């Protein structure tokens, strides 16, 4: 929902159902009855409205929801509610007494949120009588002291970060929240915990207990082998071979541990905006298996290089990213292709771009997902032969279907991007009339998105030119130039869905430059 710019606004236990698929429990978030669109998706006429009343369940509401109109609600409000949910899962209690809030007026609720200090979950349990804690501990199959010990440290830090009064100090995204929980479960350092040297060392040892045990076993085997060789000279060679084999296993395990540790440290450096140090740390890492943490690190560093115009290192980091991002959903992995495509074009490596787009089509063809339009547009950023265009016919069909579904749901944002992609497809295959129709559909869609407008205008200009409509083509190209010139007159940053991500702007600029090669004159 957050990736589609929707804030749920009422996360609570009764709105999360657990379904079972193939023997695996899968959570389902329900009841988007009071959800709201963020700036990227809200209709223009509703952009500046605020909610004048308290909407939601008080015990699970964020401080900004309680203020009702003083602050604009964004996805970090749901992060707070998820924190309340995890707090209740751990302790059996909500951070603020739900019974007290249920009986309070709106003003009393606001006063409670402003004055109440949330206790760490471990501290909260210590304030309760043993008989109050025992039922919670029994459900979690542990004793009272064991439950408190489990909460102290990482879980306390994770929860207190999610429940920060100041939303700027919470997790920025649900994914960042989830990744910290995954790190906790994997005995890796969590970003919410102060990064002391002793803490990182302790985590490394706990995470690699088998390695430590193996090292001890190897050492014991070597000692025993040395002693035995004194008495049994003929078996010395066999003992050495065992030692070498064990040492190789130890070296492989140590390398894997060091790689994981480097990725964790790089993620921490990135969170502190120290990208150069993080890049230096992962420069010589070789990754052959899919990893979400590694994908997040290489994605961030690749973006940092691209934003600063360093196309070669950006291409190197993104190419690693595409090898290891197979644990990501299609929504994230398809965006990764949108990042590498413009970088290869800016680098001028057309052979690499050709290999890149054929690999993109092969990876996503035949899959039922709503992101086919992304693969279409990035694969056609440069003219293609008829064989490649033909291989995309099923993606085109799925994109046309997704446009109809999006329009039926009122999702003009998705429909406009997909229409622009089909406009580019029709232009590449020489049907300029259809290209003009799709581009105009994109340009007339409600909701402002400048890089999308610039890209659609550039394609529109080229199609109009091919149809002999020079004046109209010049007007469309002038619009694209104006938008792109305005954006590139200021420093480029990562961007947002509203203003456009950096790769959306790079994509539109490359199309504009192609349009400029045509003779749009009388």
C-alpha cells in the first residue's frame, strides 16, 4: 500500500487476518475504509484538505493522527501503529492503556499522547505484578524473567524507534522496520541499537556460532593430528590432508561471515549518509546468491553514484544488484531495471544496454504482474529490431489490461505511466497514429508528474513529426525541454513519486535528446 502511496490509517489486530497458503501463514491487511492517498495519488481538488475529526482506534493511533489536521499524515503514521502492534505482541499490552483511551474525550486523548512517556517493553513488564505477566509469558512459552530478558536490548530499541513521538526519528519505511526485525532474528546488528564495537562483535560471534565451534574442532583435530604424527609417522600425510580440508572449510565460512558483516556495516554507513565509506567497504565483495540486505546496499550506492553523474561505478553496482535482487517482489525488482537502463545509455555502452534489455524481457515475460509497462519502456529507450518488439507482445497485452483495471479503480497515476509506455512501443514499431493517441491519453490524465509529462511529450513530438505535423511536434518538444531544463537547473536528488525519481528524469531527458535529433523545423 505504501509503495502505491496509500496510508492505511487504522492498523490494529482486528484489521490483520492470517490466511494459510500451502501450509504457510500469510498476513492480510484488511479494512482500508479510512485509508488516505498521499500527495502522489490524491486528486488535485483534495490535495489541501485536512481531517477535522479524530478517525481511527486511539490505542493504535500515531501522535500526528491524534492532532487531527495539525500535521499531514504520511506512511510513517502506519509505522507507529505497527510499532504498537509489535509492542502488544511482545507484552500483551498497548503502549498507552487502551481502556483509558476508550473512555476519554478527544482533548483528553491528545493530552495523554502529549504527556505520556512510553516505557520500554522490558521496563513495562517489570512494573506489573508477576500474576499479570505470567499469562503473557505462558503464551510465549517462557518464564517471566526469560520474557523480560528476550525484550531487553534489540527488541527494546526496535520498538522505541518505531514509537518515536517525532516521526522523523522513526523508521522511514515499513521495509526498514521489517529489515531490522530480520536482522534481530538472524542475530545481526540492528540499526536501531547504538553501534558499539562490543555490540557488533557479540553479534558476529552469536551469528557464527557454528563457525566458532568449527574453528575449535579444527584446532583440536590439528593438535590431535600433531600428537598422533609423533607416534604414527606413516599417517602424517593423511592428518595433514584433513587439516587442509578443514582449514578450507573454515576459510569459506569466515569469508561468508565477513561478507555479511561488511554488508551490515555498509547499511549502517548508508543510514548515516556516509556513502563513500560504504562504497569502499563493498567494492571488493563478490556476491553470487540472492540477498535482500545486499540488494538494499548496492541499490543505495548505485543511486548515489548515478545522482552524482558517475555512470561507470553506478552501472557496476546496479549490475550486481540485478544478480542478487531475486528475493524482491516484482514491484521492487522492476524498478531496479528502470535504474540501470538510463545509466547504460548515459555511459554510451550500447552493447551492454542490448544485453540488459534482452535479459529484462526474458526475466519478466510470461509473468502475470502489473509492472509490464516498466519493462516495455526501459527496453525501448533505444530503437529495437522487429524480433525484440515481437517478443514483447504479451507484455503489451498485459499492460493494456492493467490500464483498463486501473481506470476502473480510478488509479489515473498508473494508467498515465502505462499509456506513455505503450506510446513508446507504438512509436518504435512505426504506428505513429497509435503512438500519438497513447501519448495524448497520458498527457491528459489528471495528477501532475513532470518527468512523465516530459517523456510523453518527447515521444509525442517524434510521432507528430513522423506524421508531418511539424508545428505541433515543435510545441510538444518545447514543453519537454522546459520541464527538463527547469529540473536540471537544480541539484538532482533521489526524488519522490510526486516530483519524480532521478531515473524518471534521466529517462525523459534521453528521449528528449533523441527527439532533438529530428529536424523539427518548417
